[in-house]
């Protein structure tokens, strides 16, 4: 059996690793740690839950000394939930090495973060927005960074953080060691890697996370208008904790509204929802306040919830990589899981492509067969009792503006003010007296911020925001044109704002 010591981890790190109960390295750790410790830049492909945080943490902590005044390691994460998970794991690993780890993300006190940075630290784990804010304030000095880690690179692209990643990469020394991890490695991910890394070695274990004995895989042939009936059949079997994947945000909205009207306690997340709402929904799902989460692929990327019993592909994914990512949300931490994929007559050729990619059989089942299956996991129900109560059926709420129907308001809040998207969201909702659901995406430029808002309240919002005070400064608000959407196939990676370091 390979040990962490065999991979090159030092004595103190091995002490912390043993205390955490890690008996042997996972495949990504076994392959990535020796490459990283050798000093070669690393591009790793692995999904969340395979041990990649441990992989880059062992490398970064093993290559830097504790006791620095300014950070020697910078870890970038797309969401504050993931940044929080990473920082907690790195703190556990640092108990013997005594590295000081500081998390930096929105929704928490600036004062506490500023105090932690001024006291000195070795590692900062942050979201791009908050890192950029603190750099702009002169509070975060990255001139001593020797280890740069970009986690969930594909999600960074999906969430529009690539320009911030480039800016942060510019701020750290060129003579550094860089590691980048991604669940999928597209051409766009490789472009980012080429810009910020030197001749990286690619380590891929993307297909090692799904074992035939941990996830039972089935598909159901169904007409387009019969999907809801099949979903009800699945959920009727013991109310399993389930993630339902849809291919579009509109389908997520429609399914959420339909199930809510029926009285089902359900959550939904997609990229057009404010981050604060997505995180609140995920917390509720994690705490079993609801048993069903409806999501798009982008919004669910990076979800690390060990007790999901069932995954339902309400819309069959186009490519096998996405199929693997989706069903990998269940059957985690040594537990059993089950996955169903609904296939319409036009989608029947997708199942063979999934089987070829995974090397596993996906069994065809009927609605009658589903009714006789054991889907909910009794052991998990005993460990995590349900805390939710089914509400009474309610009347449908007024329809919210969907993507493409939003008005856009420009606020003259420059980047130099250090405002985060959370700060802007809190400011707008408090001044206009609306909920966060009335807001869409928030974009930021050097001179202004742009807020998507329900067009029905645009006039009232402009009137309320014009002259309102933000951090002691009166704000000017005006209508802004909607930015043209990216065309199908167009690269999400902008022209590089600096020369490649190669």
C-alpha cells in the first residue's frame, strides 16, 4: 500500500494526515503530489470529493515554511462555500506544521479579515472578488507568494471570474509554482492554463470516481410530457435526498414552480440566481430542510454533499463527461447511490455513449419497475433525520423576470471603492425595498457596476437609487443597455491582459 510518506510528504504533514484518519492516498493524491512536490506546474483533472484539496494542500504546505508575515500560498476558489471547505481542511493539515490559514470571501466582516492579514499568515484561501477587493485596498500583499492554486477552473470560467484570475496571477511573482484543478479540461481551460503556468504536467483521474458498486445506474424511456410522472414515481420511494439536473435555467424555474405549487418543499439553483440565494438553498439542502434540489450543471459544480441518495437526469446530458459529473453527486464517502436518466425518443443514442465512456452498463427500467425499487437509503435516514415539513399547496407567485427579460441599471460605483457583488446586492435591496430574487446578475467594471433587475420595478428602482448614499457617497443611477450574450461556440476566455509567462 502506498503511503503519504512514500509520496514525499514530510514528517509533520504525515502527523496531521494520520490525525485526520487518511489511511492511504486517493488516486488524484497519488498522482499529483509527487509532481507538485517536484516543483513542476500541475494541471489536475478531478471532480470534487476525490481528494484534490488534500493533493494541492500537501504540496503547498510541504513546499513552504510556516511563520510568514505575508502569504506564501494563494488558493483561489469560485465560491465562498468551497473556499470555507478548503480553508478548514488546510487548517487541519496545518496543525502539526503550524501554517496560519486565513479564508477571504464575501458575506463576512472586513474588519476580521483585515485583522487576520495584519497579524500575518502563510496561506490565504479566497474567492476572486474578495481577493481583488483586499488587493485594491492595499490590505493583501501577494508579493511573497510561492504557491498559486486555482481550484475549479472550469467553474471559474462559467461564473465569469477569468479576468480576476488573470489579474491575481499578475500580482503574484512570475517565479512561482502554479497548480490548477478542474473537473473538466476544455480548450478554454487549457488557454487559461497556458497563460498562467509554465509547461504544466496534466494529471487526470476524471473517470476514477464512479464505481459500479457504489452507484446503480438506470435509464427510463419517456415522452417529453411524461417526465414529471416518472419523477414523482422516483420520489415516492421513501423521499430520497435527490438532486434533479436540468439542462436549462428555464427548465429549473418551471420545474421548481410546478413542484412548489403541488406543496413539495424543494430548492432550486442556477447561474442567474444571486449567489447568496444559491448558498442559502444549498445550506438548507445540506441540513435536510428539503429533500429535493433542482439544478443546472454550472450551479451544481463543486457541490460536496456526502448523503445524496439519488440523482435524476431530468434532461439527458449531451456529453458523457457531464453525465459522469452529475451521477458523481451520489454514491460518495463509501455510501451507495442510485441514478436515473430520462431519455426521450430523440435521445436514445446517448445511453450507449455514456456506457462506452464509463465502461459500465446502464440498465433500462420502466415506471412499474421503479415502483418496486428501494431508492431511499435507510442507514442515511437514521443518521440524518429529516427536518423538513411539507407546506400546504400555495398559489403561484408572480412570475419573476427571466434571463433576457431583465432591465439593467448602471450605478457609478467604481472598482476603487472595493465593493463586492454582495455589498452591491445588499445596497440595492435595502434602498429599493425588494428581495434578492428581484435581482439578476451583477457585473463590475473599473468605473461602474451593472445590476440586472426585474423590469417591472425598474422605474421605482432608478428613482430610489438616484442620490442614495453608498459608503458616504451619493450614487447616480441610470438605465444601461443589455450586453449582447455570448454566441454559441464563442470563447469565454478574453484576450489576455498580459503576456503569457512562457
